[in-house]
C-alpha cells in the first residue's frame, strides 16, 4: 500500500539572506501577504505570509514570479529623448537634465495651446502615488484630463446605493451559493478563487455565467455561456423570473427598496420570449438559475469589472437587496476591482493657486468598445504623459492621435506600445521597489513595504511629479520630501488619507500596526456585512427593468460580424509579467480563439495565421480552434479599438470570408 500524505507549506527559507521583508503583493487586487528574503539587494526567496487574514500563506504564480522582472535585461533604465518618433532615443546624463527639458517643453505647449491641451494617463503599474500626484499636478496646471482604469467604475458605483463589496471574500466560505457573472477568478485572482473552492467544499453551490468558457466555469456546479454584452440583461431576466415565480423576499423589498410597488410593475412589461435572443439562454435555463438562487440563499453575487460599463449595472445590488441577501453572513454583492476608496489629493490648493478647469462630462473607458467616444482630430490635445502601457490598454483610442502630438512622455519600466509613441522616456520603479498604500477588493487598506532599493535611474511616481513641480514653481504644493531629497511616501499618504472623506482618521501608522484590519469607509458602516445605502430614507433606488431588452442590430455587424473580447489571463496581467520568462511557456500571446464552425467556414485550421480586422484597427494572430468561445465571437489577450471584427485566413479574400461568416451566423 502507498501511504499518501498531504503536502504542507514550510514557513521560512533555507536560503542565505541578510534581511526579511513582510509586505503586500501588488500583482492584483487581492492583496496577499508576502514575505521576501533579501541578500545584496536581491530577492533570494519569496513565501506567502502565513498570518495574512486573506491569503493565509497562499501566493499565486504571479506573486512568486515578480522577482524575474526586477533585473530583466530589457528593462528601461535610462531617461532619454528624441525629436522624431522613428528616431533613436538619446540618453540623458541624469534625471535632472531630463526633467529640465520636460518642464520647458510643457511650458511651450501650454503657452501655445492652453493648459487643457495636456492629458495624463495613469496605469496602475506606476503605483497609486503616480495617479494621486498626477491629479494634484493637473489641478495646478489647469487640465481636467487625468484618466485611469478605476475612474469609470468608481463613478458608476457612486450612483448606486451600494458602492463597494458587502461580502468579504473570507466570508464566502459561509455562503450557501456563489453566483459569478463574468468574473474569471480562477485565472485572474487565483488566491481569491481558493475561497470559492473552499465554499464549494463546504457544500455551497457554485453558479457561473460568462460569454466565454473560462477556467472558473470549468469548476462551477452550473455553468452558462451567455451572449456578449448581455451580462446585466441576464440579471434583469433573473429578476423577472424571481418576481413571476414569487421567489423574492417581500419583506426585504419593503425594507430595502424605494418605490417597491412601481419597481415591480416595471417588470410586468418584460417578456421571457426574447430571452434567447437577448442573453443567449432559453427561458427555462434562466428559470433554472432563478430557482437555484432562491433555494440556496443567502447568495453572494460576484460580478466582473467589465459589467460596470454595461447598461443596467445596478441590477446586481438590486437583486441582492430584493432577495434579502445583504446583511447576512455568506450573502451580498461583490463587484470586482471596486475596493479602492476615493482619495482627494487636491487639498490645500486654493482657487488662486490653480487654473480654472471644468471636468469633462465623459471620461475615456477602461474597456474600449464601439459604444464609447473615440477622440477625433478636434480633441485639442497636444501633449500626453502616460505611465505603463496606457496607450495600448485603457487609453487605446488615443493611439492614432498620439502620433500627431507635439509631446508624448512615457513613465514606465518596460518597452511597449506607449514607449514606442513617446518623445521622452523616464524609467519607473516596480512595486517591490517603492513604499505605498494598497487597497484590496475587500475594502482593506494595507501598507506595502519596499523590498529592495531601485537603481538610481528609476524613480517613483510621487518623485516624478514632485521634481517636475519644483521646476514649475510649485514646490510648496509637493512638500513631502525627505532630507535626502527623495519623496516621503509615508507623509504623502498620511496627508491624502486624512483629507479624503472615505479614509478620514486613518493613518499610515495605524495601517502598519493593524495589518489586514483597517478598512474604509471610516463612517457609515455598521459591520463587515452591512449594506452601504446612501439615500436619505436608507433605502435603495432599485434598477428598473430595461425598456427594451433586445438591442437593435448594430450597423458594424454587417461588415464586422464577430464579437471580439480581449481579457487578461494569469500570465498577462501587466507589462512586467509579459517580460517574465515563465510566462513564455504558458500562453501564446498571438493565439486567437475561434469556434470550430467559424474556422470551418473560413477554411482555417489550428495554428494558421489569421487577420483580425476592425474598423480602424487590425492585428494578426494564430488560430486556436476551441469551443471555449461562441460561434459568433473570437477571443485574445490583445486589445483592439473596436469590439466587432472580421476574421479571415492570412492571404485569403476578406470579402469571401465576410460572406461565409454571414451565411454561418444568419
């Protein structure tokens, strides 16, 4: 007989080291505890922190492999400049000369075109201090155009009665049912997904719906593939089914929802006859999900970040409130990527100190689609400061416009599309090389301790804005400086936290002394499971039934018949992971998933070179024939400017491919 024994983690390390650093992994928004062992300013070993309340010693592959990016030979390490985008960069002797030139070039742009000609794009890669410093700098400069991937989701969530997670992931193990809607935690947040698996082990039912068959769907008890962009419509049809079947909690409706009677009337107009066309599920399947949710409550609804950009997003907290899941152990709503508090970095800047600005009505979205505004030739922007790979990610509509700008500045760590479009380059630190406040999905605020010193050529985001502000005469507005002249991040975050409504009263010292225990908001929350109702009556204004469930056919579908989805996977979370050696063996970056029926119609076989063409954008890839995608869509890790595409075999007739796809999909 073979004796099987479970594998156990052994805390500590057997490698030689001179110091140990306990900090927070910042590869995603779970915020796992991490212990790094350092010798000669090199990380020699990495372990999960066994005492961390969320991760409990676990680390995913991303959290272990970050070390590979720190001293990668392709890392950007020298500031540089060039006059033409096609020309080579000429390195500066030091940062000071580079910033002198940047300040002068920015002044010229402002004098000729005005302050609002500057736009700033803030990738999470550059750190929270870069974003907050950018907002403060922009206030002084006089431009409202500061964008980052979290702005839109926070703005949308702010319109809802519940604006942050009400069911911490450590509480999921107590749930009777977890309902995940386009939230592929198994791939993007593996440690948080362990709580899903623990809930399943404890008897919870796992239901998952997505437009693509994902790793998360493969682990669910019930998995449903739905139509693209129909996620929140699914919620509306579920609400219709629950009301018609008498499965809602009438007492919860009266307690939690304003104008409950009128709200219920709105669903009488909804018919289940068009459910198949609207969400890709037959009415009986929707009824099946509704009955499971009603029978297995309380339920935690976990929604992916992309849903925040869909119409009728408020259906998800409305559903949780109407079913009485808020305020119960194991129940509530968990919108992914919404655990960051609103932080006000513009305090102590008076109207006399700053240029007058007016915030634009519409910001640029994280997920670019044909439904969002793309800047035209009259946008008025003449200069951009971008961190990370902003132009290839959430600011991709600007890629074309960037080629005609007078000044593009790149603040980042690795070569990418944004750097290729830059006139000036400034190397940034990576998260293990800087101090900072970290927010996780559960509204917990943590302190990220620096693990290793950066090279002299790499600076933090706060350091970048502080030294640039000095050259423009704004030194008094960036006073967070150590005696060495470097940025004092602890003092800076104390200032920001104390002056922001969500975090007033919280200090860095308090966060350090209570790891994993300090959360926001500091007012208006009763306990970890309390809903955050914001109306005067204490009740939620519920999301009503959509007036028309089935969207009219878009003209773009005639020329671009397939839906294109670009999402990250574990090996493609950020620029550094793109350069880490371990990722090369996990996923082919050029692979494009295509359904067997579509591949057959196009004469495409596995591995064939294919063209994915959109309106104004195009990429090439290799066919990955798979039933993980629907026949009317394709999937890749790379972004396009549009979400409707035409796919054809490289070298083939595109018109014939279009006709074949139309015939297949009609």
